[in-house]
C-alpha cells in the first residue's frame, strides 16, 4: 500500500547525513580512513543508492498496482478511512522490515570492505614506485 | 516474477561492474545498487506476505512479467539520465562544440 514510504524516509535522512559528512570531510581536507582509503560519505552513498533505487522502483510497482495515483491524496488507501489502519500496519511491519534489511545488508558490505582492507598487506595496497 | 527479474538484473550488472572495476566510468555501480535495493525490498515484501497470508511465493503470470520488464526499463532510464548528466566520455560536450 505505502510500505516504500518508510525506506524513502530513511533515504531522505541518510542523504542529509551524507551531505553533512561530505562537507565535514572536505573541510578536513578530504579525510579518508587510513585502512580502506574510503571516506564515510562514499560509504553512505552506497546506502543512499540502495534506498533511493529501491524506493523509486517500488513506487513504480505501486503505481502499476493502482496503489499510488498522480492526483491527491496520491495513496488510494487514504481514500477509504477503513483502509488507513491497514496501510499504517503495513508500513510499520513490511516498510520498517525493508528499511532495516537494506541497512543490515549495507552494514555487512561495509564490514566486508573493512575486513578485506585489513587482510590486505600494506605493500600490496601501495603502488610500486621505482626499482629495488 | 518481478522479484526474480530484478534479482537477475542485479546479479548481471554486478558481474559486469566487477569485470570493469575499479574503473567506474559508466556508473555500473549505481545501476547495480538500484537493482539490489529494489531486490532486497521486494524480498522482504514477499517473505512477510508469504508468512502472513501464505499462497504462492512468486507471482508467475503475464502481468507480473510485464511489471518486471517495466521495472528494469525504468531503472535503465534512471541510469542513463545519470550517465548523460555526467557525460563521462564527453560526447555531449563534443556535440556542443560541433565536432
């Protein structure tokens, strides 16, 4: 019904957070973490892309099924008051579940990147310069 | 059906992204993350609906297939807009210069 609005809300928050973090990193002179060479704004951009991508494609699916319309009140469930609690319940269960699951998968991706970087010897990370 | 089709698109774009990595010139990372985001969300939707209501896990019919195709086309359009906006090969810039 409107489950995609929960990850959409999270996407708005994480986009704002990414912008703030990006500005701070720029002020600090493009600070990156020593081990991975990846900034937190870049890591947050992965989460944003997952959330926005999912939200946009799910919105299309809801339009396809007639649950979202291009005229007010936009959500067909809100036209009937009896359906509003059902919609809110769906948002609280499926919508929150989606947002949490995507965030967990993103956290696992970040953890794998960190572990891979730790496992890679420093000599392999640094480009070879000059002869021996 | 749209879950299977989006998951397939995610797997294929991730494989192409990996082959081309670390070069991110054509924003394949963006495309694969769009597909993965939708795949993960629909997976949760399907699992929770299946647990709550039962029935078939996948909808296998013409309508669901057409929705799957529409979703893939829509994601490709978003990716192409992002690609044209950044114009990594400088094609649009060259066109403006009249080359």
